C-alpha cells in the first residue's frame, strides 16, 4: 500500500485542507476502502492535531465522501467512479459496473433557441436542452447538460427523464444508433448554483467533460457538457505505443 503521509506545515494551504486532499487521494487510489483510520491514527500518521483531523473529516462527511457510523468509526460512503475514455459508456453503466445504485434528478428539459456555440456544434437554431443531477447511491456526483436535435428531443419528452437511461432509449427504442464520440476534459469553475446541486464548496476541483456523439450518417445526435466532482469521479486513459 502506497500512502502519502506528508502535510506541509509551512504551506499557505491550511493543514485541514491538505489532510482532506490526502484522504481523498487515498480513497481514489483504493487504499481506503470501508473504514478509514481513526482520529488518533490519522493524528499520528500525519503529525497533526485532533482539531485538524476533525475539520478534514467533517468536510468530507458534508460532501458525502465519508459517513460516520456511531460507535463504529468513519467509512468511505462511495467508491470513486472510474470512466474509461476508450469506450462510450453511459453514466448509469459506469455506476452499475461499480456495484452502486444509479439515479438522476431532473432540473429542466425544454426546447430552447440555440446560443452561438451550440448552434455551431448542432447546426440548428432550436434544440432541446436537458439538465440533470447524476447520483450514485443517492449522492450527487455530477451535473449533465445535454443538447438534442428537435426530432430526438420531441420523442424524449414522452419519457420519465428521472428514470431512463438515455443511451438505451435513443439507440434501442428510438432506433438511432451511435457511431462515434469525441470527448475533451478540463478542470475549471462552474456556476455557484451548480456547486450547490453537487453539495460541495469552491475548494473542490470540478471536472468539465464535453462530448459530441454522432450517428452513422455523421449527424450530431447529442452534445453534452457535464461537470463531475473530482473527488468522486475520474477518467482513465488506456494508451499503447506502436513500434516499427
């Protein structure tokens, strides 16, 4: 087990923030599964005070990463979601694969006039806009915003968007097969209201993923802008090198 046990006491970053980030990394690396070390063990491991440990733990509890069980200790409440960039998987499939219960909470779904950058991508003046909070074991892990051509949006309007898996419905029920997807990811700020939806504060790094899905005729089926909590969601890239 490889563990980072260092906090920089002369750093401008508060000790409890450094400790919080260290614990999050241990969870991401798979070093902490189930019950995490006790307060006393963390104090000794990181050479910090009890108040520093409690502040870090309480922040992670508020964010839904950890849960306290009376008389038993503090436990990891959710596994980090690993999404492999080499395949086109829905968020529901990723969550299911890790043995957790996927969920969604609809924020809005409506036909809108496409702003310039959406119009450039979609090639339409009007599109359907869908915004949902994505949940894993009832914990918010991301916000997904999808844009659809009107002919797809009109058909989706007949479904319960809190319950369906969009990719299954579009491909299997609407009969619109996917051909390819292009995705890019960066890290940056998001609107304050979206931070509230994710139940995190401004110190948590947010991953922004943009994805364009095309059909077999190369027409745009979906454009997505999504925001994910970096403490609960990460992307893995598989690479190989060709010789000769």
